[in-house]
């Protein structure tokens, strides 16, 4: 089972660029790699900030590009999106009874995917209210022995990118930690929002942040003073990226790939067959 995760696409940022909007160009490159490359996924997760302004035109662009996607698409809402926009572009998604865009998918025999809604309108950072906590608690209780992967837009962590980080004691983070503590069936949490590849743990669970399709954030974990512009790099032109999560029925392994036009330095031809065979021979 292969789950591709694209995040922070931000379609609609500077949409009048010529000949084409930069983020749209980057998305086309990633989709070509993901959907036409050697690792075609069984699921495609869009983990939020699909658009830059939550506007209908940008969502329509995304819907058109994915109209012929050969696998199910699971969209999440990010702080740049709107719930109405997500529902308009992806009508197969239905809001829960509480109005939030969270849902569960049986992705494969023995694997559940839970998509969380961490949007609070008007707020850049994440949210996880009592209603969402009740919903997630109930969903986890439904299948306490089934391996589960959680996707959400906002990482509930302090990554060290000072201007993007939440406060460490934000109530929504404490609330989510309380729900997830001791939930051993949750094998991993995968997020977006921070535009960089990051690996850590939360509530004892492995947590990964997938790098963005849109331009990445500069890696600078030095403190920042909001009152002192220090000319530090904020956004970089690093290549777009995505994640590929591989489930083999027992373990979940995550790969991250940048999408760029680099040359192939070696291929599996007859001259390298002895090397490949030797590696297989070493397996116990």
C-alpha cells in the first residue's frame, strides 16, 4: 500500500505570473512524478493549504488537475483554505455531524487513515477543540487494535523555526496530546504547514512533517526578534517535494523525494546484475 502525500501547494499565490504561476508549475511537476513515475500510489493525501486564498478559482484549478487521478484523493483543510472550497472541489468528502472536515478511510486491510481538521478560521496556527477531541476519541475507540495513521495540517510541535512555531503550551496541543497518549494503534502522524522535512515524536508517536510543493521555508532555527528585521532568509527556491508512505501490512516507512530534473547516474543493467544479486544473497 502506497500513500502519496502532497502538502502546502498554495495554488493562487501570485496567479498572474507569466507564462504560468510558479506554484502551479511546481504542482504539475510533482503530479507527473507521483502519478506517472515508478511508485504510483493507492491513495493521494493533500494535507492542507491546497490553495493560498481559499478561493473557488484556485480550488477549481486543483479539481481539474486531479479529475483523472487514478487513485482516491483525500483532502485536508489548511489555514489558507476554506471548508466550503474543499467541499466544492472534492464533493466525495462529507463534513462530519459536527461540521468539521474530519473523516476515516479504511485504506487497506488492517490499516485505517484518519484525516483531522485543524482549521480555526482567521487563525494561522492550529486548533483542536473539545468537539474534535470527542470525535477523535470515539474514532480511536472503534478500532483499538487496528494500525492507524493520522494526517493533519498543523504539526503540534515546536520545530525551532521561530516565526512559524506555536506556543509550547497552546491548549489545542495539550488537548491532542491527552487524546493520543497511550493510543498504541496510531503508528504515525503526518503533517504539513512547515514547508520542510522534519521528524520527531508526539505523545510517544512518530511524527513527520512533509516538505511542501510550494517554495520551502529556509532552515534557520536561530531565535527571531519580530521587532528587528535581520535580513535572514525566509523562503527558498528548493525543489518541490512530496512524501511516499509505504505500508507492508506490518510497518509504515516514509520516503521524501524532491522533484527536479537531475541526471540518473546508474541504472540496473547487465553489468550491475552481480552487485544486485550479491545484495539479495546477503539476506538472512
